[in-house]
């Protein structure tokens, strides 16, 4: 993809896809270079922070890793003893890489705006790292995640703090707190470690921790 390379990903381009097909093409093109060309070189840490927050909140499997990408968060969850884990993402190419890490039970290719094609109440935990920012997947997709979660299921959803209010996540959570979720906490975590070198190196995420009521 123009503006992307294994060595120097154009992170501004992450916000560009607006349709399902645009998002699919973008992440398919990025798949081969994502782990080494982005995560390692930019000292990306959000998947580690999100997985640990989930476990520290009492999260357990079966877990759905939403926007699993190449499986970075799933690998951390597995190392922490969480399982079984299913992966869902719009990019088949990224999921192919994720499945080679041998931490997932199943991979589901879908556009989250159309919901997750599994039965209701399938999961005791829902985790998402790096998906919710400006772009194709917005706060409206959380409703579909609640559908596939069991009552009492633990959620850990990272959300870019810069876009939390402007993209509608704040108002969405305030509405959900009245009847669909409980014990909402929003701890702040750094997205990148000290080795980050890009203009986004100081960005912060809120990790939305809550349970399905």
C-alpha cells in the first residue's frame, strides 16, 4: 500500500479506511510487515497492557480477541494462562499469521459492523487491543460484542484516549452503564514503550474494563 513499508509504517494511514473493503485491503497489505515492521520497531505495548489488565480484572476464557490482527494480544493472553481464545478480524491475511502462533482455537473473518457470527452467550471474556480509534470500527460495534458475551463476562477494550469522547465512546459507555454493563473502569496506559520513535510515541489509551450485566 502506498505510504506503507515494513520498516516505516505510515500510522496516519490507519485512520483512513472508512468502509469494510478499504479496511480489509489496508490490513491485508500490512499483514506481513506488522509484527517486525511496526510492533517491534515502534516498541508497541498496548497488547501487553490490555492482556494484563484483563487478567488482573479476573478475566478468563473462553475469550474472544476482537480485532486480533496478527495475534499479538492472544499470544500474551496464552502466556498468562488464559484460554481457549478465538480470534476475530476483518483481515484474513492477518488472521492467517495469527493462527500460525498456535494460541487460537478458531479464527473468524468478519466485519464487526455486521456482528460476530457465533451464538449468543458464547464467551466469558472479550478483549480488544488497538481496534477502537478513529476508523471503521466505532462504538456501535460494542453492542454486537455484548450479544456474544455471557452475563458477567469480563471486557477489556483499549480505546485511543484522543478519540474517546469525539468518536462517541464516552457517551456510549454512559448509556450502557444504566442497564447493560457494570463496574466500568477506565485506566490509562501508554500505547508505546520507551523505544518508540514516531510522532505517536506519547499516545495514551484508555482500557475500558467492565462486566456484562
